[in-house]
C-alpha cells in the first residue's frame, strides 16, 4: 500500500442471501485508490458496481477480505465511529440526489456538518460559501422542490463537500439529468479533481469514463481490467 | 440536540395531515385528564374549605335516611330530645345542639316559594362561631327570643328567587305568620343553603307542630379528647338506649373528618374511573403515534440511509425520531391542555351559573400544566422508542437501496 493510498480493497468478497442460494456480488476484488485519483467504476447493472460503491464508501462491511480507509481496517470501527469517519472523509453524491425535501438548499448542505458537531454560525458560513462555489449562491433558501435537477445535484455536491472530505464518491450522478446538465455536473467533478479531490464515480455510462484517470471495469463481481 | 430537534420538527411539517391526525389521538386523552384533574382539584379544595369551616372537633349525629333533610317521618327513626340530652351529657362533649329542618311554603306578597326552613338556636350558631356557615353579611343572626324574625339565605336578597325584592327590614309569611328579615346569610355556593331561611327552632317546632324531634345534632368535642373515640362512645350509648344491634342503627354518628372522607371517597372513585377511561384513550393515542412513526421510518428509509452516509451516528437517528414522536405527543398535550381548560371552565360555568353551586371550580395549577406537558411528551417519546430504534439500526447500504 502506497503512502498516498486512501482506500484499499484486499480480496473483498460480498455475499448476499437470496432465498436458498448465496449470490456473490463481489468475488475477490482488490484495488487501491490514491489521493488525487479520478476513478470510474464501470459496469452494467447487476455487475456488482453498487456493492463495490458500498465497499469503497465504507457503507457496508465485506463478507471476506479487508477494506482499509486511510490505512485502518474499517472492521475495527463500530457502526457509529464508521459513520463519523465517513462524514469527515467521504462525500457522497447519489443518482436521485437524496436531498431532504423539507430543508432548504443551505440546510441540506449543513446536515453533514451537524453530525460533526460544527457550530451553527460556522455551518451557515461554510454552507453558503460552498453553494456559491457550485454556482448556487442565489438559491440557498430554496427547497429542493423549487430547484431543477441540475441545481439539486449541485446542492448534493455541495453537501458532499461540506466537511471538506478527501474523497467524493458519486453513484450515477448524471443518471437523472439531461445530457447538457450532465456535462455541467461532470465539469464540477473534473474541476474538483484538479483542485486535489479524489473522485470515484460509479456508472454504467461508458461516455463518462473519458473523464477518468483510471477505469475499473466490473463484471459478475470481478474487476475485469484496470487501466 | 437542538439540531436534532430542528430536523424532527421539519419532518413533522412534511406530513401535516398525518401529524394532526396522530396528535388528535393524544389531545383527546390529555384534554380529558386535564379537565378531570382540574375539576377534581377544585372539588378537593372545596372539601378542604368545608372541613376547615366545619371544624375538626365536630361530630354529626343524624337519622339514617335517604331523602332530603326533614323527610324523616317514621317516629322510630327520628332523634329526639332524649337523644340530644344523652349527647350533651356525654363525657368529652363540650356542647351539642340540633338543627331542625322542614320544607315549607313561604310567601312574599303575592309570590310563593317552597324552600328549606331551618330551625336553629343561639347555641347552635355558637357551635360554628367564626365559620362561614353562620356568618351574616347584613343585619344579625337569630336569637332565642326571635319568635317572628328570620335570617334568609343569600339568594333571597341577591339571587333571582323573588320578583318582589326582599332585604333586611322586609317581611315574609310562613303558614300565615309574619316574619321580619333581620339578617342575610353569606353566600355558600349551593342552592340548598342559599335558598333556605333560618328561624328560631322553637318557633319552627310550633308552626310545623313538631313534637320532640331534634333533626340533626351537632356535637363539639372538648379539646383534649379524641373526636373519633367520643363519636364511637356516642354511637354505643345511643344504640344501648334505643336497644339496637350493631350495624342496624337507625342513626349515624360521623366526625367531620369521616363525613368529608365519605364525600372524598365517592368522588375519588368517580375520578379514578374517568381518569382510567382517559388513560385508555392515551394508550390508543400512543399506539397511533407508534403507527405513524413506523410508517415514517419506512417512508424515509432512503433518507435515513443518506443521513448515515453523510455521517449520522445511530444515536443521531435515534434522537431525531424520538424527538419527532415526542413532539407529536407534546403538541397533542398542549392542545389537550387548552381544550381541557376549556372543558373544565365550561363545566365550572354551567355548575356556577346554571346550578348555582361553587363545588366545581376548575383549578389549573402550574403543576398540572407542566405535568400534563411532560406526560404527553413522554407518551410520545415512549411510543416512538421502537420505531426510532428500528430507524437507528438500519444498515446504510441497505437503506440507500430502498426506493
């Protein structure tokens, strides 16, 4: 493991019980993700890429093998400790944005900071700044329902950036957007990557792969090729 | 914590109708409890005041009867002058006097009213010296030499019994005999007393041709004697004289404490039954909150997953949901308190204005209000424990997969 490695998967297997049979969603995956990487995890639906995202994002534990986050095996943490670490080190962006509909853009962005115990004034200040950065400085008081899809995803990206994490993990971030808006969102990711953020993008869309510095193709729970 | 509360609150706003329906289940119960307890408190205060007025050293001896005062007609049942003598001479009794009551028609010019006419003596009035029962707010009390004077209840002068106004100096007629009003009694807060009139006892005896009956006898214990012991002694003595078996007496002997205790007990039982019913509705309300919260957890599974992904600890989720259900309870409680206060005050109004009693005063102490609010928050939070634990224990990866 190199000194720049942020996330490392070692022979990770993830099994699910489906009725009487066991499905191996991941079947011996090993990879390293380094600081500053722009990685696209590419695979068709059912390939295990969502499971892969859960592993990389420390949202779930492996059935076999180990996952290291900043050199620490995530199995050593309690659920709550892991949640705290996630909140600090990884920012999540989802296909369906997953914003809380009753909270304004700013309040949504402030949520990760709440769970890290950041004070209210600091939260408002930071949240407003980040929303400005993603081009939504004028819409901080709007509810998600009053925003377009692209704007919502920008709010979600701002939320992912709230605690200034090293890694942004995005699951089909353009999947619910038209292609023009999708491109704008991708631009944000590439810009963030240029500023030093590690970007991990999970998608089935080959077109997005061109942004990647490294592509992890996944099929039937195995990594096909690392390029 | 403040932030968890805020998040909980926003969640409630989202499902307004459902939140209100859930709250409805709680506030009906709380309203019932609050109005009953406030009225109960009022009644308790009333009882305490009565006790104070009556004095702890009093023993009341009356014929066993189920009708209103004065309805005892059977010669066997009445207390007579012999009984009064026995009681007056009993060791430890400082003094004892009787009050005789008859229902009678009184006339004021062309008008007629049927009221209770009490026959009292100076000695009887002195038994209650200093008490509201015998206080006159105008004029003077009855004297033993007053064979054509009367002291009237409050309502005769200040109530709406008569078209033709009465006051001190006016006169009324009983069975054709004229009585001058020399005093007005203080308001007692119940129509029986406030509509009654007092005349001298022997005069009443003559007018209504009452033999040696003594009505209700009130004895005052000497200081330094145990009132309960004297009461028991009087009971035994009277039983012996009347040659009656224990448990088959035609009279009752009660200390003022026992008298009020009987009153209190009946009232406590009634209150317990009603509060019990209210408690059932609170349990149902609590189940309603639980149901709402389970639905809420199910609906917001993905949101819970998202919050966990962005750093929410299990305890964060637990508190958000507990506050949410607690808030449902608390808001229900606050509305319930307001509604309960309204019901309590309405009952008080009806009792006071329509029935002319002041037994039922609704009393809202801050203990009742704070207590009811705390209680409703706790019901809400308790009902939310299981759903909140379910929410807190969701695995983030699975929760995020939820549609």
